[in-house]
C-alpha cells in the first residue's frame, strides 16, 4: 500500500466520529489481536496483503491504553505509537496529533541561507528540561539572533535521561519532555517569534532497550552491520513496509507538527542498495507534501562520506538532501586552534586545511587520507555554501570527550571569539551549540537512564574501555548516574557575570553583522578567496557580494602578527575581537597598510 502524504496510515488513527482504524505490519504473525486497557479480551485484527493487519473499531477511544497480542501469547506496544507515556516497556496510549489549534498560518520558513542554527538538548537546556523550558527562552534566542533551533532527538527512549539517539518509538514524542502536545506548542511559539524548528531524527538504528520491532517483522537485516548492530532493512526481503514506516515518520513531523526541517542522523550508517535510495524516496514524498501544504520543508543530513550524491538534486540522480553537516571544517578549525592532531584529527593540518575547507567545504575531496589509508571524497563543485552546515562545537564533539569539556574549558577567552568568527563569517550555514554564546563551562556528558541492569553495566564498561588510555585524566563519569545528567545542564545564572555577558554580546553583535552584511550573508562560494600562512598561523578571508566586500584577518598564533592591507583601498574596521569592549587586551595600532593583530584574535573590515 503506497504512503499517503495527507495522513498517517500506520498505528491508530481516528475519523471525525471517533472510530479507530488500526494498522500494524507483522508479517511473521499468524494472528494479531488488540488488547485494550485492563481488558484482556482480545479483538482480532484482519490479515491484509504484504503482512499487514487491520481493524476498524469503536471500542478503542482516544486516551485508552492498548497493546497487540501476537499469536495468542506475546504482547507488544504499537511500533507506530504516538504516546508511550508509560515508558518503552509499557502499553501504548491512543491519541491524535492532528487536532492541535495552530496559530502559525502566516509563518513562512526562511530561506536556508538565512538559517543560523542553535542546537538544543531539551533535557539539559533549561532547569525544567522540557519543551516548555525551551519556549520560555525564545525571547532570549530571538535577541541573540538565532533563526532556527535544532532539537536533538525526541523519539521515546528509556527513562528520562538520554541524548535521544537511543529512541525506540520514532512516532512517539518523549513524555518527560512534554509529549506531542508540548512539542506542537513549542513549534507554534517558535514561529510566533520568527524562529524555525529543526528536529533531529534517527533513521539508521534503534536503541537497545524497549525495541519491539524484531518480534513483528524484518525491520532489520543481517546483510549489513552498523556500529549499533544489524542495519535497518531498507533493501532486503520485506523492506517495502520498513521504508514506508520511515517515510510516514518524516511526513508526520512536517505535516502534523509543523517542523521546518529534519536533521537526519548519521546517514552514512544507512545501508541501502535499492534502485531508489530511502533518502531519495523521503525527498520525493516531501516534495509532494510541499505541493499539498504550500510550505517549504528542508532535509539536512549528518554525513561522514564526503559524497555529494547525497546533496545532488533529484534531476541529477542525487538523493535531494538540502544540506549536510561538515565535520571536516570543525576538525581543521580545532587543530588550527591547538587541538592535538591525534585520532581522527590526525588527518588535519590546521590552518592550511581550514583555508581549504573555506574554499571547498570538504577538506578531503579525492586526496589520500592517512587516517583512513585510502583516497577519500569528491569535489563539491556546483554546490553553494548553504549546502553545508559548520560549527566550532556540537553535542558530539563535546559529549564524546571523556569529561565532556566544552570549548570554553579548553581554550582561552580570546580563542573562543576567534572560533566564533570562523563559523559566523564563513560562506556556510553556522550552527551554535547551546551555551557556547555565553561561554558556558558546565560539561555536556554522555548520560542514559536505562532500566535493564545488564545493559546499564554494559554501557558503563563500554564507556570505561573507550577511555582506558586516559586514566591519568580521571575516570569516565557514570552514564547512568543522575548526577552526570545534572552536571550537563546549562547554568543560566552565569549570564549575570561580566565575562559571560561580554561573550553573549559579542556573539549577538557578530550575528547581527552577518545578517546585515550582503557579503557575509551571501553563500556563493565563487565570491571568496582565502590565503593561509602556516609560518605565522594567520589567515585572510575575502568575501564579496554586489558592491560590498568583507575582509577578515585572523591570527591563530600566540604572539602578535602583522598582516598587510591594500594601500589603495579604504577599509572600514567593523569589529576587532581584541578590543577591550570584548574583554580583550586592546587593539594594536595600524601603520599605513600594515595591521598588527593581537594573539588569537581577528579583525573584520568592510568596504
């Protein structure tokens, strides 16, 4: 049965009279029954072609809890449940998400080139750890200049503490965050504040606890392996139903929750050799939904393959994704800022590769990679800057450190400002990780709240083993401990301290400059030149658009460095990160066309 873009077909849906339609894919079952509430009297579903089971009934009402009984013995929740407020091991609760009273009819999703992302983990962003907690901070985010919040995954996971990538019910919104209605209220409020909403979704694996899918059908395949076990079945026997399951999920977020963009986690871990890749299938259905709703939706991927096929348009036989994260910009930037070139950083030559990423987005675009021991990547020719999302930190790069140190704990105050400039003056889409705009110092650690004791112990042992070589730095915090989660919450009171106030105002100013500057807002990568001097650790970035030219001089070294300006050009100094206004040591004098930059600083000019 083909996917309907206008409505969900999986799980429980209600018509206008309150009659429930129930549809479950369970090809391995010989009999399927509905168990409602505490009533163990089974109501049989009817077998349909291709492994589906269906029932229309007046006995199940909105708010009722229910389960499915398989072959008269095994009971499972609904894999397309919209409400798992009883936890991942509990029954599903029948509900609708279509009847929310939206007030955003005038909302227009901004052009992707105008997105300034702000990544949020719901549980640690506010003291309450809920969608309401985010909603209360929207005036703050608007004042900062953010145009799009990116919410880490909200699919129901075990307990109430998790990054979200262990979700096992893709259609159910985490109950401890506020559930489906809480998310809808947040999106509606974001649109009222002029802020788009990006939702992180996971289509490459399921979490290890509470996953009921193997009992129902071929949701997974042994043909391929991922870091999290067997791959999701997108191209093996039974894959049509699995593909429809994820296509329906993507459509639901756009249609029923008014989400503006999806960020698809680690799509390099999706294994699909179908003639039509699952990402292309999602894109085609989203295109149809945009025609029906008249709204713009974006698909953004996390990708570690340096393969433009993912962002190539459909008419060029690509998968049609609108943009992708570029980790290599981050890696080159961090090595330029003093990060030891070890592990996956070992491939990066700091400022030289940073300059290459400014030009080419990918650092490795066909070059030989020592770390991978093979040639890697392709050229990005023909792709504008708004196809690439860049950052100086994000949840992975912070949280996957043993002690979860934020950048503010690793580099100087001056270097923090220089890192901010690198993302915000780039021709790409900038992303901030919550708290970086005021130099939050609390760590962002890895945390879980599993209920399975054996799994808890396995996670603890795995975390310790991962960082066994770092015992001199202490022990890896216990992921299961509530204190690990509490340490990771933002400390908003820091905004009252001068140092953190200064950093917030600095970010606010830099974002405002980007927004009003045609040269900086432009994402045409052909209107850019960049030169790096390895011996002085300096970089010059020129960008232009129409009649405006922006110039950013950067000094990554620990001593003052002198750089040259054109003698026949009248440049206007817009911002010097070393100014005492920004907590710096003070600007150095300019002599003719010679400019001396303070250590770890930048100066932005326009003409």
